[in-house]
């Protein structure tokens, strides 16, 4: 198995990056290193043709730089050997931070400078050798420039540090932050929060709440926590962008337009669940569980501990029900929704809600059929325990575990869980103090593709639809309410749309469609006097 030694050191508000791959052979024209032009819309390192130096056992190794397209149509920068290379091959280059403003709705991955430091995901500025995906690695931080290095994999207080691991995908997905962080971080047990620029939120209160949640989740799943790091960095947009990394999460915020800590907390609580809860198998089989369990427990665990109030809990559950039971793609099966997961805005949300409401319903069935002796937490803890021993636990094993308790076939319950407004979830979901009722909600349709609600630019305009009848045009920019507010529209409401005509903003009222869906909603029962 190949072994990659990576070294990163600060150098005049940039990073000197070098690596050595032991005992390899490259023929003339072989790719020695590669880097995508962008990752999830975030720009990667810009390097000139002569920016990368290489050597092997014979001395300097010339490299030829080019841009190619891989089998998936992704554009890559590649550096190829101009002569055969043998032995230990080393490369070195200077990684300078991105200076263009980040685009909206892209994850904060690119290398950026702020607050006298740098942060970014390695996959955006680390050239990697091809064909070595299973290589082991060492990641060395050289503290010649002082400061503190913090990464997804570990941290240092200023001394040179070597972190080790296996798999170049894991290495590339590692997030790093360097700078004067001694007074720019807070800890709560295993959880810590790091920033280079004041993020515009009450970090102290946020840290205490999130740290408590992390400990409660570890207790719920019967598994120890491990160091988990939250990286905060700035961007010029309203709202937040985020990305998940090994045992860490990065969020980009605008300090001049701070968000309420409640919405930030909900996002991070969801991500914390992923530290424990997974099923193994193809994504089309397990995304409903992996994402749905995160939605379920990011609400249920804090609610049990009164970290979120009942009104906020019910508002979140009911909004998710509206989003999916009145979704135009609500009749898709688990596998059908997954096939559209990355390309269809509506289908993307279905696995989250499908898993959440399934687990809520299963919890009710388990408590009912075992007279309260077992609940869904018991099955989840068993999955966590089995996976911690190296056992592979997929949907088949999950269904078998349910069937051992309920003595009925469980897979049909999963297959039947489409958002038609009937059937699951059953009565008693989310606890006995809540009553379920059904309301009519419009299936949102104003005559354009639903991606328009996210991009604010009209796409997929349908002739004869409400948007077309109002005179809106394909590609036109529109001013819309927040998407979560749009989801709250009821039968008979209209969608308020703004469009600029002759230099003036014109407001239009579009009917949201005449198709309705039956949507479950929950409310609390009156307290006893």
C-alpha cells in the first residue's frame, strides 16, 4: 500500500505545500498529480504552468500542466511527467488563497484568508497523485510562522504536529484553519468552535447549547463522543453556507447580517447526529435513514432535554410535513427519490422527511407493541454498537432487527412510506401529548421549475401557467419571500413576486395552484387544570 507524506507550512499569508510518495514509478506522460477546477461550485487553487516543482531519485522532474475532462465530464488540472520517474517522488508549490468574493449557495471549501489567518478544505488546494485512493497518509503542520493549526483530524498549539490516517478521500475532505486562534475558540467537553473573524453571534451561549446537545446524543446512542470541531468563517451573503467534514462542520456567516442562533443550532444539531447514525449500503437504499435519522434526532433529543421549546419543536415538525406531503414529487419511492436526489430540488428533501416520519412512527409501534419496554432508541443503539465492532449493518439488517421485536415484515412499511397524505405516520407519533390532525395544503405550482424558488431566476417556465399568464419571462430575476415562508402558504393564498420593469419593482400576485394534498400536522393537547 502506498504512503503519502504531506507537509503544510505558512508562508506570507499563503501555505507552502509539499508531499512525497514513496517507491513509485511514473512513465513519460503519466499523471503525477491532479486537482479539479472546482468542487461543488467552490474554486480550487489557481496554479501557473511552472508553479509546481517535482523531484525523484534522479533529481528535478519536469512536469507538463494541462486541463482535461474525466469520464464524468469534470474538468481537472493535471501535471504529467516529461520523463520516467522512479523511487520517492516529491512535489512542492505555494498555495495562495482565493481573492474573488465567494458565490452564493456554494459550500465554504476554497482556501481563503481572513483575520490574519487561512482556512479551507484540503481538496481545494492539495494536489493528489492518481490511483492511490487507499494510501495511508501523514499530514505534518510546520509551525515556522507561529499560530495555531486546527483540522478535522486534530489540532496543534504551535509545535510541529503529524496526523495520520488512511484513504486520500478522507485526507482531501479534511478542513484546516490556521492563525492566531488562541483566543478565538471555545470548548465544551469534546466539542469546540473556532473562528478567525468575529462571526456576529453569541458564540458563548451557542457553544454551551451545542456542547450539551453533543453529550446528550452520545448518551442517547450509547456511544462515546470524540473531538468534534465547528469552524466559523465569514462570507458576504445573507444566510449561511455549510459543509460537513470528518468529525467537523464549517459554516460561513455574514457578521453584518447575523442569523438567529436557533437556525444555526438546528443545522449543526443535524450534523452532530451523523457522527453516530448510519446504515451501510448503496445510497439509494440508505439515504432515507442516514438523513432522516439526523432530522429526527436533531429535534427529538434537544426537545426531550428542553433545549428547544415545544412551540419550536412542533413548528419544525409541521413545516417538514408540509414540505413533503404537499411536495409535487411526493409519490416517489425511496429509490426513485434517490435517483433525483442531486438534480431535482423537490426530490432532494423527500429522504429527510421520509426517514424522520418513519422513525417517529416506528417508535410509536415499538412502544405500543412492547407495552413501553422498547423504543426506537434501542434499535438505534444496537446499530451503533454493531457498526463499532466492524459489522456491516444495512437496510436488510435493520428490518430484521425490527422484525425480531414486532414479528411482522418491515420492508413493506418502508416501501409504503410515500407522501400521499394517507397511512403513516400513525397516531401517537412524537409522543402521547401531541394530537395529529390533517389539513389541506396547496401543492405549490406557479408554472415554473421549483429550482426558481432557490435561485430566484425563472427556469422551466410553462406556457399557460400562472407565471406565464402574469407576463414573467424565462431567465428573469424575481424577488420572492423566503422558501420556508412560501411553504406556509395555505389554500387560497397567493405568492407575492417582485420583478423589475422599466427600472421599477413591480409586485405580482400568483395563485399557487388548485391541487391540494392532505398533510398531517401536530398540536399539543391542552394541559390539565
